C-alpha cells in the first residue's frame, strides 16, 4: 500500500469513529503515521481528503455483477446479495456516520449513493431479464422488488450488530433467505431444472391430475 492509500485508509477509520468534526488532520496524520503537512500536500484540505475517502471506498467496492442472461436465479441472486451485504458490513460505521451528517453536507450524497444506485440498476435489469425469459409469470414492478431485497440487505448489514434478534439466523444464511423470499414472492423459477420440468409438462398430464383429484374428492361430497 502506497502512502496515499495509507492516508485514505487511516482517514476512513478516523471518520468512522469520530465523524467529520472529530476527524482533525492531526488525528488522521497520527493514525496514518505521517505529519499534517503531508496530508495538505497530498489532498489540500480535510474536506478534499474525506471526499477522496468516499470515492476510494466506492471504487474498491469489490461487488458481484449479475449476469445479463439469467441462468440460475437462486444461485446468482444469493451470490450477489452476499457480496453486497459484506460490502455494507465492512463499511457500516462509515455509512452510519455519513448518513448522520448528510443533511449538513449534501454534497456527499452523490458519492454516498453511487454504489446503491449501481446495485439497484443491476438488480432491476436482472429481474426484467427473468421476466423476458418467461420465468416470472406475474406482473410486477422491478423497482419495488429491488427495493424490497436491497432494503432487507441494508437493514441487516446496518442493524444486526445492534439488534441481532430482529434478523434471520444463522447470519451466514441470511442473504440466501432474503433471496428465496423475493423469488417466492414474484413468483420466479429458482433453478434451471424447474424451467425444464415446466417445458416438459403436457396439458394431458394436467387434465389427468385434475380427474384424479375429483375422483378422490367425490366420496366426501
């Protein structure tokens, strides 16, 4: 890690604990093992440094992108959800501090919303692709479905350490449970095999099953 990145990492940690006002250049310099002059030479001001911190955290998100052509919704959405939840958990203190100060510093909004906006667009596109494939039969609003899953993930990542009893257990399975709930609510096919089974199902089979059901039910009528 070069000196610039060391300062950014130190500034992020200081900000997460002390907020904007408490993140003095002296405190950041001490955490980074440099003097204040180095910070001013590199970034110009504390405000510029913290803007750079937020930008750096956005660029180093390390998220999983959903495929343009869905194959296995349960597997793909679970992996996507787990990666996004991990991203939020690792940055939870920073996110909380940013949210608490966003009214005073609205200029942070664009940077703070960059990753959620990208994730929302990615998930919306994926759900629309599922619908085009015929794997979601019901009409639905992709934005609403996206908000439900992302809202659950965000609440879990931000609140589990404070209110653990409010969230599904075990923690390692939470992303999968949120994913399955969404897929069942749409409803959507969860596995490729389900689609093959549906394509192989013949109308005659459906009629025969109904006849059997009526035959069983008739004595009770």
